[in-house]
C-alpha cells in the first residue's frame, strides 16, 4: 500500500498550521508531521482527494499556503519510521519500544511495537491519551474491541491489563498484518479482522476507537449496538472543537459522557452506555 504526502508551506505559521490540520483531518488524512515552514499530511493513495476545494483556509486571503504532492513508497516509509521511532514512556505504566531498542526497567509493562506502515505507536497525542484512559479502566476478564487498530497497541495494552479477549479490526491490510505480528511479539492472543464497522459481530464491555471524527460519527450506532449495558466506549482522533458534536452524537445513541482529556488540541474521551 502506498501513501501520498502533501507538503504544505504556511504563512503565517500560526494559527495557519493548526487550522489547516483541523480541516485536513476531516478528510482521509491519517497523520501529520510539523516542520519549520508548515506541515506534511499523509493519506492512503486510493483515499487521496482529487481536489482540496473543501479546505476553506486555502481560500483565505490572510494566509499564503502552497503545497507539493509526493508519492511515498512503502520501503521509504518503513525506513523513516526506523530512523525516527523513539521509545515512549507513559506515566511509568508502559514502555513502548521497537525491536531494535533496548529494554528498560521500572515500568509495569513493556510493549514491543514495530509500526511499519501503520499508525498508532504512542507518539501521537491521541494514542498517548487513549493508553492513559485504558489504564484507568478495569480490563480484567472483559471482552474488548480495538477498532481501527493500526499497530494494535491499544488492544495489546488492554490485553496486558488482563482483558479476557481482544478483537482487532482495521480497513488497512497492512494494519491487519502489522497487528498480527505485534501480537506475537508481545505474546498476546487476539482475532484480527480486515474491514470496517460491518465486521463487528460480538458484544464488548470495552470498545476502543481512535480514528477520525467523520468515521466515528458514522459508526457510532454500530459501536453502541455492540456495546454491553454499562459498557465503556473510549474515543479519540479529533480536535477539541469537535468535542461538542461528538458528545451530541453519542448522546443521541444512548451514550453518557463521563470525561475527556486534551493534549495539543487533540482530545480523548470516555462514554458509558447507560
């Protein structure tokens, strides 16, 4: 699978880059990398927009934004990950490292994650916050779903916290392969499925979904249907300005807001099926 990179130069840099990222996140862009003159945005080649007409900031005369498009070959992406992937420490609860890093003592858990083409290693603010929220949950003997699993790191954290069973679902075949490999690396068991929310068939006490606003809203009825009574839904992948609409959509689906956290304008939140 190949990715397309949109390299944007933005002036003025702030708040231009923040506005641009917020708008791009409503499309199919999966990851962003900030640089001194702007940002790079990454999207799967088959999901790449033909035009950026819906991005309003590009029409705003107060900002000067230019961009170039680059096709990212798979092997180049993997090399970049290896060069830039650094171990992650989350509250002394978990140490996340790649296979080529050394182990480190003093953490409740250690995870070995090789991201390959997948997203979700703990570096991004959304993944980091989701892991923190999972540690606040009692996962023991629960059925858990990691929806849009990426590397599988969230489900693996739940597994290490004594979840009875964890299922993993992603639309990306690379993510399915990567998650399967990472489960083996961490001596975890789980079922990994290729597809979207239509693949959900079981009932879960805990559902984890770190995707993007539009997908979350579209799939909320399905999540709710397969969430047990008093079950917990943890969501992330959207900005603070999207929180109100997420709350409203969850309320419309019978989910009660409990709390949220925020890190660099990215939000993670907890809902319960009352």
